[in-house]
């Protein structure tokens, strides 16, 4: 066998092995984040919301609504937050819209979930989109990159338990 043919076979094997390895790596990577329906200006960081809630204990205080799961809300939530069902379900989204229908559209409204990493949350995007589509002009999403326990509770921010 000529030298060139002996070298070509291992190169082809190496290239095909690298392609397989690359495919396996892609399969293990997390799925890309769902497209966020909010702009950076329509978001608020946890520390900023804590300060805002502490400073605005009167008129103008944000109205906070949790769009996550009932068991998580009962375990711990932002003090004074409303709960109207999980926005990932038809019933939860309908309950959220019914509740929001009673609010003035200029309400300073913050929606959050925190059930899981924000990039994979099944509740926050439908909740935000529904409230935005209802015409809320001061709507923001609370950015909890990991989850409520990590990004709020573990940082010692105020919580309330139960319904």
C-alpha cells in the first residue's frame, strides 16, 4: 500500500470521529433559551426590586404577581405578591387575565415565576406576553436566572409563606 493511502485512512477516521464527537457534544448542550418577549427595559433585577418595594411602601409600590406553581408560591413568595395560577396552563392564564382585567393599564406591574432556570421557565413568557397584550404600559419581568430559592430566598430577601 502506498504511503499516501496509509495516511489518508487514519485522517478519514479522525475526521469522522471528530464529527461524531461534535454531534454528541451538541446533544448534551442545553437547549437554546426561548425567545424573551420583554426588552431589557422591561426587566428588573432582584436586588433592585427589593429596594423598590422597601422604598415604595405607599402609593406607587409595584404590584407583584407570581405566574408559577401553587406549591412553590405557598412555600415562599415575595411579600404581598398575588397568585392566580400557573401561566403554563389554560386555566392559570385565564385566571391571570381575569385578575389583571381589574387593574388600570398604567399599573406598575411586576411578574415573576422562579420555578426553574429562567431560560426554561414554562410560565413567565406566556404570563408576560398575555399582560403585555392586555395593554399594560409599566410591565416588567423579575429576572431570576436560576430559580426563586437561589436568586431570592438564599440571598435573604423578604419572603412570605402560604396563600
